[in-house]
C-alpha cells in the first residue's frame, strides 16, 4: 500500500450493469452538501447496512471514532425507499459520529437524479452540516471502485471540485 493518500476521480463513462452494452456519460461527482470530513469508512447497500445495525456485524470497534458512511442501492429500491433507509440510519445511535457521506452511482431504473437526491438530503435536519458527495463509482454500476471498509478516508465536498482520498492510517 502506498503511503500517500490515494485520490478517487470519477469515471468519464459508466455502464448501468456489467452486462449492459450502452455506455453512459458520467456527470461526475454530485456535491449535495459542502464541507470537509475525515473518518473510518463503514457502510454498504442501504438495506443491508440497516439490517446490520445493532448486531455484532455492524462494523464498529470504537464507538467514538468519526465515521464516513458509504451507501449504495442496487436499483431494486425506489428512490422513496432510499429516503426511508437513509432516515433509519440517521436514527441509529452511531449516526452521531458520522462526519461525511458518500453515495454510489444509482442505476438508471432507480430514477434518482441529482436534484431529487439533493431534495431528499436537504429534508434531513441531521444532515445539514454533514458533507455529502453522490454519484461516486461504487455500488452496482461499472466501473466500480472497491472502498476500504474500516479503512480511512478524507472528503472535501465543494461545488464542481469534490475530492475524495483514501488514507493510510
């Protein structure tokens, strides 16, 4: 592993699934909430991550460490169910340690747009000061980056110039 932070950059194009033949132009990262954050990476699929809350599989060794949530959806959920899953995560005790959120690229059939996702995030008072970057190349689209669960990350969410770094700790 390299000692320097590793910067993630958005792909220029992506495919809706591994088997899809149509290349889609990527609009880049979406800044939903501006700000900076650093913390331990935990998360996964919205629904699966919610199922793990309160169990020994919730990926938490230190209940005081700052967190960066990484969340994605497999396309089977409607955007309104994503809103509900997000609210369930906000209600969990660990959420008080969340310093930032990354959301993976949504598959086209979810009908999730930047404007719609921004509207959902902005309705959550608990997210008002949490930097959120969406349309990141992880989850169910191709290409996808593998993110280090319980690794460390720094995010800088700023309009049109978001930066995401995987850190060596």
